C-alpha cells in the first residue's frame, strides 16, 4: 500500500514526464508551419486544462489529513485513468502532425 507522500510523488512524476514530452513537441513545432504550430498550441491548451484538474486533485490529496486521503485517492484514480488516456491520445495526435 502506498503512503500519501508516495502517491503524491507518483502523480507529480507523471505530470512532469508529460510536461517534458510536450516541451519536446513544442521544440519541434517551432520549426513547423504556422498551421501546425496553431494546431499544436490548441492541443497543448486542452491538455493544460486536464493537467490543472489533476494538479488540483494532487494538491487536495497532499493537503488532506492522513486518515482522509484514501477517499480522495479513489476519486483521483478514476479521474487519473480518464485523463491519462486523453493525454496519451493528445500527445499522439501532436506527434502525428510531424510525421
């Protein structure tokens, strides 16, 4: 069983990994046409909204009392699973713009 701190660290690591992936894609987009740049920016903006939601949930878990965080974790896991699929799809769409 994960501790609250381990769980929060796992969420932060995933968000950081995605941010790194997007930074690489932004670099690629800087050399692309204006149309591709606009599409990439749009996809990134959509992802940012999802990440912000996850970051809020992560912060709620981090701030929760030790005996209350498990309930928040269950909610976060459900949201996390949905967002993870959406983020992967969005990153794949952005990558396909460079193929």
